[in-house]
C-alpha cells in the first residue's frame, strides 16, 4: 500500500511497521508506541492515550535530550522525528507517569526514530536487513564519537542490535585489568547495583561470557537454564529468556563480549550472522567511548591533584585541600575519601561513609600507622548483593608515616591501574602539603619567638634602664632629705613609698622579661636537643653513636644559656672522640643525680689520653660552663679511652 508524502510515493511494509512498534515498546519498556508519517498513523502498539503531531525531519544528535511532557495524571509522552528528509516518520512513546526516562532510554528513542524508515520502507530496492546494518552502523559510529557515558552508548547499541534481530534487550561486558569480564552500565536496562555485581572470571567454565571470550565464537542459548547452567540466578536477575553472546574484537585484541536477548522466537544461525555484521561497530564504539571516558577521568584526577599541590604551594593549610580531595573522590566515583593523621587522629572527610559502615567497617578499619598499601573488598556473591572495595595509601614524609588516605567505592568495581597510580600521586601531594603546613607553622612559631625576644630585649635595654635611672634619682632625693626630719615625716614617707614602688616595678618587669625569654625558646626538650647534636655528628663523620637515657625525660630541666652551654660541651666532646680516639665505640649517657643535678657523660674506648691535655676547645667550653654554674671533668675512661663528665644543676 502506498502513501503520498510530498513529491515521493513511499511504499510502506505495514507488517514490518507493526513489528517495529512492538519491538520498540519492549526495548523502551513503554506502555504504547505509535509510528506516524505526516498524513496518518502508520502503526501502533499498546493502547496510546495520545498521538503526537507530525514533525518534520530532526537531525539532532542522538544524545540531545528528548522533549518530555506530562499528559493527564498517569502518562509521560514524547514525540521524536527521524532525520530522513523524504520519509520523516515520527515516533510517539508513552510511559507511565512514574517512569524516569533516563539518558540511555532517550538515546534509544532517538535511535529508533532514526531507524524507522529503514524498517518500514518497502520500495527503495534495498534489503531491509541491509538498511538496518547501515543505519545501525551510523548510530554506533556517531555515539562512538559523542557519547558522554557508557549508558548513552548502550542505548544506541540496544536499538541497533535489537532492531536487526528482533530482540528487546542488549548488553556488553569488557575485560578489566584484573582479568574479570565486567558487564557495563546500561546493559539489559538493569540497575547500577545489579550491574556492579555482574562479573565473571575469564577462566570460568559453563558460562557464555567466558566461553565466547575465550573461543571467539558466537553462542546461542535458547534455553539458558540448560545451555549455560552455571549461574541461573544471574539469568533470572537480568530477565533473560533467550540469549545470544558474540565476541568483541578490536584490532585483533579481545575486548569482551556483546549480548542480545529475548526475541519473540528462538535465535538462529541467521540471527547470529546478522548480529555479527554489527559487532565490529559495537566493539569500536565501546573502545572509543571507554578510552575517551578514561582520558577524561585521568584529566580530572590530574587536575584535582595539581590544584591540591598549588594550594599547598600557596601556603594553604591541610584543611584547605579538602575541596580538591573531594573533586578527586568524585572523579573516582567513590562514596568517601578520608585523610587520617597519625599524630592526633584528626580526619579530613569528603563524602559520607556512615550509611555503609555496618557493611564495610571502612571508617573503623582505617589504619594511620601502617606504611604499606592496603586493599579490602567484598565481591557480590548473588545478583544485586551489596559489594564494595576500599584502598588505603600511606602519606609518607621523610620515611615516616604521617597520615593515611583511604577511599571507599560502591558498588564493587575494583580500582583500575591508572586509578591506583593517581591515588598514590595524591598521597604524595598530601605529603607535600603536610610538609608545607608544618613549615608554615614552624615559620610562624619562629616569628613569634623572634618577636618575643625583641620585645624582651627592648624592655631590658630601654624600659628597665630608665626604671633603674629613676630609682637612682629617687634614692638620691631620699638621701638629700634634711636629716632633722623625723622618720614618719611626710617627705620621708613619700620618698620611701616611691622607692618601694620603683623596686616592685623593677621586679615585675624582670619577671616579664624572664617569661618572654623562656617562651621564645624553641618548644623542644633538652633530650631532643641532645639527639639532634648526636645525629649531626653521626652524619658528619659517618659513625654510629650510642645514646643512653636511663632516666628518660626525668633529667632536671636546663634552660636558656645553661642548656646551650651543656649541649655545646657535649658536641665538642663527641667531635673530639670522633676525630682523635681512632676506631672506637662512642657512648653518650644523659642522667640525673638524686641531688637534682643533670649529668652528661661522653665516653669512648679509643686510644685514650696518655700525657695529653685538653685542647683549647674543651678549655673554652669548661669556662663557659663555669659561667653558667656547671662543671666539666676530662679524664681517662673506666675501660680505657677517654671520658668527659659534665654536671649542671637545674635552673
């Protein structure tokens, strides 16, 4: 039967048109599908409540969102036109009002509208199957270049393959770098949770996925429960009644497999031959889109890491890198990223892991002490089961673990090689930020100490001297009072009161100077200072020095110039032993006497001191110690060698 459309008479195959609307309704899970041309309804399936207006040709890209409108209280409707000028068919699709028309379905709808002419036209001299191969190849080529998600691509894959063989569902599984064949999002219209749990080891037996991948030959399973009995629960979960599985090969390399499911009758070798004509286009499009998405993800990961590094270099504290860490988390499709610091247990948290904590134990399992990489996961054991994967990477500064970067991802999709590398780089960036943060804190502390020292010096050199001069003047005035005045005379009384106030002010002022000088010292213990001296000499001479602290930090506290004098004497004694004692063992003992005196001994078992006298260095050190109320003894060691004994009372 012919229809007159413009100057052309187009022959329509109504049987094919009706079959087209039925298949489209199954693919789109729609309540009704209607195909129209500019003059009338060509075919309809279901019970449509409305038919959209005839539209002119629409050359919009496949991934452009379709126009959706609410009709009444229980329907969502769209009308989309194909892009062929001489046969501008329009496709009206109706879903229940509660249906969420996701991007995959929207792409599928446009692809079906574009393919309608290839299905229903009966007079262009070309075989309908040939037209569908050409149309499907064009759809896949366009999406290979433009799709911004795997789901969008699967919408086009489903339309192209299912129209060709009369099926209603399709899917794709690809080989991961962990040697699993993972079903891609958008396959069979399944949820992300179900997709995340659908993977097969490439060495698995009695599964169409692994068998087809290994053999490179198409498999027909018209009775899946018999033909592929290994995982019947997965067949049921995906709603598969009949399944055709085909290999995907790109450039001679096996990429994965492609599925087509649920035709009205059985799959035949003829169906396999038709589908195999399109699978190279499917494989190429899948490879293109996945490569493009991986490149985009790599760019986002690099950008987040670079921004974190720039923020660190600009002096941002650790909390300031949180926004960049959150962007990094999002690029990895992780639910949570947590940075845990070892020293105080403080955490920088991006995302929320609490809803998953009962299943994963992720937050409780973060270990900020371990230097190695840690990975934990739960692979789903049944369709739709909850699965997850987490990783922990140490943040190492100067060979020491300072923090741990942990990430949690659900559903179960193992981190790929480039993702694991990016996580390590972010951990290195956090280490840089930690160093920068500590440097800025130390710089600020040093600035505060310097300012306190300056204030103390100014008070001592100016205010205290003026106060002293004022005291002398008052004292002279008091002495100049005529001797005949009684002691309780007002002049004498006021002069004494003034002198007392000046003396009190001088004492208070010196207390302030002393406090400022004390707080201006670096916040480190004398034991830490001694260990730094030992480490410097070890590095300078390439030797190992034994340090013994029998009383730990209970040694009487030395401050200011007295501490500096004792540590300087220790350095001089250790250097002398390293230079003059020959090959020997050097020991440093820092202990306390019951009388409250700190005792520091530097002992070696070298050549000893027959007839030798202390050099100028030790003599100068002894004089400096004596000025600070400390002492130094230079004598032969108890087991040969030399011993230097330094004693200093607490301040």
